[in-house]
């Protein structure tokens, strides 16, 4: 017999307290354990894409219970026969098509006594990609002696662009366009 705080305890009382203590420890341990197996059913974890067969529910991203189907149709394109198509191995029939060439225009530098030769040569080389300093100097000398000289032959849009860029130089460089066939 144990005597605790002037009370006498019966041995069966001690046993009940020990059993109660063990059961409470088991309950606390089960509450904090990750895999509780109480109730005879093991815990199951549902992940996205898995289904719990008997619950009918699942994770928020689970596959739907409704089956869906997709039908894919392919359409065949009909072949269209062309009879007037030029063959690559037949160069003579490809030459039958006639192309009208774009008219070419001469860009003429107009000579002026007020020009600075270095400035004119520098601007002509900067504006016209196909002209170097020797050609620009030759064109300038011809324009200075005869009143005008040909800088080159270009399609209309290109010749007009060069003429505008020359006139916008500071000081201005005057030029003119002439059709090649004149």
C-alpha cells in the first residue's frame, strides 16, 4: 500500500490510473501522428489526378467523373490541275513572258560657280552609294566646265531621292532628272 498525501490508495486504484495514463498518451500520440489507422481503415492521400473509388470526391484538381470525347476530322484538299504552268526544266517557255523594264533616269549635276568643290564631292559620295571620290571629282569638273554632268542612271524613285538629298545639303547642290531615252 502506498500512502500519498495522507490517503491510502488501493492497488486497483493505482492500476486504473496507470491504464488511464497509457490511454491518454495513446490518444495524444494518435492525434499528432501523420498516418492514423484508427477505425480499421488506413488513411489515404489523394493527389491531383487520382480518384478515391468509394468516396466520389477527391482533390480540387481531380479528373471529372464525366467522360469526354473528341472527334478529329481531316479533310483532304482537292488537287487542281493547271495547264499553263511553266516548267523549271523548260527555260524557253519561261522566256515567253515579257517584262517591261522600268524607265531609267539620268541624274544630272548642274554646274554653279558658288559650289565648294570639297563639299560637293563629299556630299555626292555620301548620298550615292555607287560613287567614289574620284568619280565625284570627275563629275564635278565636267559640270563646272560644261554646265551639267551625268552622275548616273537610276530608276525614277531612286533618282528623285538623290536629287532631293542633294538639294537639302547645306549649301544646296542643284541637280536635275532627264529621261534616258531623250
